C-alpha cells in the first residue's frame, strides 16, 4: 500500500479528526470539544497520512511558546493528535510522520518540540525525553487539616461565572507562567480550553464552578472545579475535582485550598495535575492521606540544540563540552561547547577539536532541559558517560532550577 503524507486541508478536518478519535479508543468527542479543536487547528502545521481516500495517520504541531529556566518564552512545536490506524501499524507510518514533522519544525526555526505521551515507550526513539512530572492527589479532607499562613483572613473568596472570570484568571496564569518552566504561554483561543464544559465530559459531576480570591478589590487567585455528589448510609461523601488553581501569594493560595477543603457534603478532594513541588504538600497535616502519585508528563525534543541551550538561563556558571548523539536529527550530533554565566548569556558552539566532558544523547539532554531532574541518575544508569571527573555534578547543577518544571494543561 502507498501512503501519502500531506498538509491537512480544511475540507478534510472531519475525516482527519475522526481518525484521531478512533486511534484514541473511538469515543466521539462532544460537539463543543470538536468545535474548539477545529478552531484551534493550524492547518499548515497539521499532517494527515492517506491511503487513497482513507485517513490512516494523524499528527499536528501547534505554534506554542514555552517558558524555560530564566523566564524566556521559547518557540516550541506543541505536538498533538499523533495516531495511526490499527490497519496500518508497523508499516513505518509513524516514523515517516515524525521525520516529516521534525524537519518542518526545524524549517520553521523553532528550537523545541514538546508533547504529552499516551504511550511513553514510543517517543524516546525519536529523541524526546521526559522533562516534567505531575503530581496527582486524592485528599481525605475529613482527616487532613491545613496549616494556614498569616493573612488568609484578609482574602475574600467569592463565586464567579467561569467564562466571565476568564480575563482575571488568564492574567494570573500569565503572571505565574514566567516563573514556572514548562508552562505554555497562552496563544489566542487557548483560554477557551480552560472553561470547556461539555455535559458529556462531566461523568456525573456538576458544571464547572469558579471562585476568585480577592484582596482590596484586586483578584489575587482563582480556582475552577467540579463537585460529584455521592451518598451512602452514613451520609454525604462527595468529591471535589480541581481543574485549575493559581494564586499570586501564599495567603491567597491557602485561602483557595481552605475553601475547597471546606465544601459541604464532600470528603474527598482530587487534583489531577499539580507541580511536584506544590506548596499544598507543606500545608497539609498528613501527606499520606493525600495519596500523592507522581508520573511523567511533558516530553521535550531539542530540535535545534545550540539555539535551545542558548535560550535558557543556568543556575551557576558552566563551561563544558558535550558529545551528543542524535541519530534522528543528525544536525544536532557532535561536540558542543556550552559556556554560560549564572542567570543568562549562554553560548553553545561546535567544538570538534575539544575533548568532551560528557557523552550523552539528545534524549537525556532534553530530559533535564527545563531544569527538572539530574544527569546523575542517568549516569548511574549508563545513559550519560562522564569523561572528566566532576562533570556530571557541574553540568547538573547548572541545568537545575528553583521551581520544578510543570505543564499545567494538556494539548
């Protein structure tokens, strides 16, 4: 069979998106979700694989900007909707789409590609490394108390319509994004995803609810959530499911959690996506009864290695030669000298004549690019080779950052 890859045409979108839905289990999205995804589709950046008139493969790359250590917002291709029809697996369709896509991203001048992996085992061979983690919580609010900081009582929490409150929430999101590597800077239209609330997606829960935290007439925090009522013979035991929460200071932050913990007729609070260094872990009286679970989340691919390394800041000065292996994007392969001062001013240039300090693949470099993790366990696993004593610790310290990287929403 001959499969043709081509840029998605607007008239093909319904067929293309149905192929995406089938690849992810065949459940049809709500009309509201389909409408939003169609409006967000950037047709010249999306690809379909066609066997005659049948769509058998899909992928796309939103034009994002992602915060990196130091606060810069770096252009990044937000890879999405990757799927291959079951009838066409193991025939090179995925590899050909990844090849085409990364060549396109390079041509667009975007140093990074990022994605969330439905199956993590797939993407390492294309040079993607797990660069952020997320924290899931299921808190027994009947048995977990909060230690509140000073100033909480000066914060007013009030209900607001989620759509009407969106501008205030987005302003806070934007202010927080600069301090958290891994956070996408909102592109036009993406704010609507934060309040997408189709009835078929609620799974028995309430419509989306929103509260704002205010001090002296200024909005200093927000939370969006749903409540799933439940009763048994002993009484109510509903669940609060937090979609998003952000605040500008500790008092505003704690006031929102106090509100959520205290909602009537509920005894469980679930959070599906929080940073692994979430301050909530230091407010609760019993972390074990929060049932924390950590997993991989955002995967990063260095498409233009020197541009990517020059775009971020470093925690301490570094001068190291990295011997990089990159079979899928061979233009990144070779020896690179990275020189940077603390806080900015990085330079990354070819250094074929220099002896390398570390040898690693682009995948390992991507895994620490956003400031999370360390090269040390990768070296202990044999995936990074230290060629100069002390180089692993030096480079790891330089790549580390204060805030753990985090992806607050999928795409």
